[in-house]
C-alpha cells in the first residue's frame, strides 16, 4: 500500500508523456516525472484540486501542506479528515501574520474543524508566509501558485508543478519539517477558544462573508 501514490502518479505521468527527456530521448532524472497543471475557467477548472484530492486519498503515512491562505472546501476538508482516520499524519503550515481581514479570519472556523478531526496545524511566525507546496509520503510533491482557498480554486488562473522526483520530494519534506519545528507556532482548540470573543466573532463574520460572496457569484464551496 505504501507504493500506491508513487505508482499511481507514475502511471498518470506516463499517460501524458510527462517524463522529462534529453535529446537522446532518455529521462533527465532517473525514475522521476513532472508535469505542469493549470487552473483556468474553461477546460482545466479543477485539475489542481483533483491532483490534491488524489494525493491525499492515496497517502498512507504522512501529508505536509504549507499554504498561505488555507480555506479548503468541503471535499478537501473531508479528504484530510479521512486521511487522519486511516492513520496518516497530516500537518499544515499556515499564515500566522495578519495581512487581510478575510484571509486572516475566515480560515479560523475551518482550522477548528480540522483540529477536531486530528489534523496538526502550525502558524508560521517569523514573517508573512507565501508558500503553496505539499508533500505526500516522500513520493509526491507539488509547488506552485495555488492556495487552497476559494479564490485560487474557483476564480483565479493558477499553475502548479507536480513531481515524483525522490530527491526533490525528500529535500522539500525536510525543509517543511524544519520550518514546522523551528518557525511554526502550534495551534490547538485551547488556543482558539482562549481568543477574545470579538476576535472569534470576526472569524465567523469573515467566513460568512466569504460564503455569501461565493453564493452570489454562483459558486459552491
């Protein structure tokens, strides 16, 4: 079962002829593949989201996601909860600094839901976080422009690279693990519940505004 993710993605890459090759036709990186995924409003509206969902569904040991604005929709939230339920360690590194009202407050109700499901969450403390990367089982990684939030997944044009390059995946996983341990402040239910009532009210107001805007623009999230 531990090889499911790697095998599935190698097959996915092969179907798209996505393995990088040199002039002689030989792979530039032995045993690795990479592809660019787009999100647009025509043919590729859900490609990046589906790539995340597939990686989460196939993970067996560990998922690490670093995302600046992490407000996943219902499908992504439940996929992460199901991963935890089958024994996967799911860790998130999210924005800890205040930048904008909606992006700062709207994720908090989602964070509480994920914490109750057993997801580990750390807030990046030293400065603003702009990472949009993920690693699954040290066998798959993605790097790109996509936040797991409604703007990126439903409205914006985005691009991500996905790869099974073991060296790159291992390096990225090590960097994320280091940041979580040294620069991430642990978030838990006690921390969320200790916040002043007006801060918690802002969380729900921001979340409600985000949902209302999506509803008025004809999107479900």
